[in-house]
C-alpha cells in the first residue's frame, strides 16, 4: 500500500494500462462525470492515483463541502475518542451532553446512548422543519431508541458535541490534532460540515482502505469498533453502519422514506463497498477487495437527495466496466444523464425517461402508474412521494415533491 507524503503535492500514479483498464472506457467515465456536474473525480488503486480529473475552473487546490459524507469522519473520531477513554458509546448521551439536552423525559433521555446517534436510531422526532436544530426544544421523543431508523441530522450533529465536551477541545481542534495532521488532510468544519480539497477526501478513504492505518501510524486501534463501523449496525436498515453506507446487504432504506428496498444499495458496485454519501452527490467509496478508493465532489448529478441517489449505480456501471476484459457500458447508458422525473417539484404533470413509472407514498402504497412519458399528478395530495422509473431490467428511484 502506497501513502503520499503528508505535505506537498507529490502523489505517485499508476498507469491505467498497467491495470488492464481501457483508455477509451476511462474517457467515457471522465466524460460521464463531467456531464453529471462533477467538480472532481479521483480513483486510487492501492493508494496510487489512476484517475484524477477536475472540471471547469475547479482545481486540485479548490475547496468543496463533504455534506453528509463527512459523517464518516465523525464516526472515526468517535471511535478514536472511545479507544482513548474519553467516550463510551454504550453510555447515555447525557453522560457527555448533560441532562436536559433534549425535551424528552429524564427516563427517555437516559435510554438514548451514543451508539444510537451513530446508527441513526435515537428515536428522536426527525420530521421537523429544521433538522439541524440542536436546542432541547427541537429534540423531542418519537419512539423507543433502537426501534426506528431515521436519518436525522441533529441527532448526528450531537456526536460532534459529545467528542468536544468529552475531550475539552473544540471539534475542529480534535479533528486537526487526531486525524487531519496525521493524514495530511487539512480541512475545516463550519456549522457541522467539513470542507476540504478533494485529495483530502482521498487521503481519508486511503486510511480506511488500509484498515485505519496511515503509513505505519495507526489512527484507529480498536479493531472491534472499526469492523462495527463498516458493517450492519441494526436490523432496520441493513445498509447502514456507524454513519457509513454499506453495499451488498440485500436491502436498504433512503433518508426520509420508511420503505425498505429489496436490493443492494449500489447493485453495480462490489458487494464489500462501504462509503460516505452526502447531499448533491458528494461521495467517498472504499472497496477493500479491489484496493480502490473513489472520490466524487461537485454539484448534484440529477435529483437533489441527501445520500444514496441514482447516480451511485450509474457511476459504478462505468467503474466496473473499466477493465478491458469486461463488457463496456452501452452508448445509450453512457448518455443517460437525464433526471428520473421532471419538473421536480411538480404541480400537474411529470415527465420521465423510463418505460414505466410507479409513484408510491412514503409508506409504500402505490398511488399511480403509467407507461407514457408524461403522467398527470394534479390529483395527488401535496407532499413527498417515492418514484420508480423502470427501463428494461434497470429500476431508478428518486423522491418527488408534489406542490
């Protein structure tokens, strides 16, 4: 495993031809990423750069936000705090946040552990106008901890407070001292979101690929935590670990949608892939079986979603076809960069690019279907719906907002 120096721009490269990757397929991948609004695309193989592309005015030194892909960094820092005796994830959150951090009763609050925050199972009410609000009046009881998976950002943000209060440092200081400096990442946190250069995200992914180690410096010694972090953490959403998204688990859930989808998170990607996924398609993927780290930063590829999107599978169709010994992505698929439905939000009519469209309520009830490229939705009650667009054997999903 190769690790670049902690400072400077030196980073060894591997020729795609040495890996048996076809140059024309790399060109297709790079073009697809550009057409879907990427600002940066990086692929590492065993630590060395194979693909590094920046688009428009974006450069190697440009800074961008991680969105929820940065949750994975917090997961690592919580593990680091635990192995250093600062935090115990099995203890109530109030141990570190203080009693009365929520508007739950003392008994309800005492049942919420740090681990529940890591797994998105606090039971707090996440159906709120501002899911970043951390004041007690915003944090109310919804269900018994561990019985409901709800992608609630305020519950996550409290983990940063746990680390800060337990360590006596600001969260930025803890990050810089225990991770950023040791990996050469740089980066800064603003309102709970990490900002950095794209290579910083690649460095983080490489540390994960190496099992929590950077060039002989073990960042995370606790092997049990490291393995738990990137494996199923609860029985509700099997594709979620400790703030990491997991492939190959057979089912998954999307943020804000109670439906359990009966497929892998990213069907075209290797089963052992685990990832940080952020709003507007900020991505860091790690594939141990293939020694790969893939980073994508930029604007939304198609629809604006919080984590997993249809773009994930599209991107991995290209990556999985890079080897000259595999079947290439068809030109038709290569140009398939249209949104799943549009306009979105919609009032009266939606268009879609598939052969068949199904619109369901968030609890899974089918409300309308169609095979024509246009479908009337004027009779639907305003709200959020799950859309499935089928094209041949491929099914793409997104959320539709009906006004």
